[in-house]
């Protein structure tokens, strides 16, 4: 049984941190397995949470640059309508 529509970001954060009940965690895991958009969102959540930004904010410009670089590599290229 999958969750429809996609779970909110707050649920992905809780799932990523292992803070949900087993039933809800299983439902979100099944949804993520079937939903490329949520898989991408989870990757972004994990990147931000792994950086200190998720806890305390940036400590240096370099730290900000590193996160931007990681996100840029993770996100799809912009769509051109030309």
C-alpha cells in the first residue's frame, strides 16, 4: 500500500531519521520505491540534514558552496523551451 499523494517533506525528514512508526515508515518506503520525485526529494532532504545547515546554519561560505554544489549535481538540468 503506497501513500498517495506524495508525503510532505516533514514526513520524509522523520522517515530519514527513523522517527516514524513501523507501519507509516513502511508505507513511505513503498511510496519512495515507486515515486522518482519523492526519491529525489529524499536525496535533497538527506543532503541538507547531513550538512550542519540542517542543525545550525552555515559556518562558512565554503560550507554553503559545498551544499550548493551537491544540490546542483543532484537536481535535474533546467528545461529549455527554446
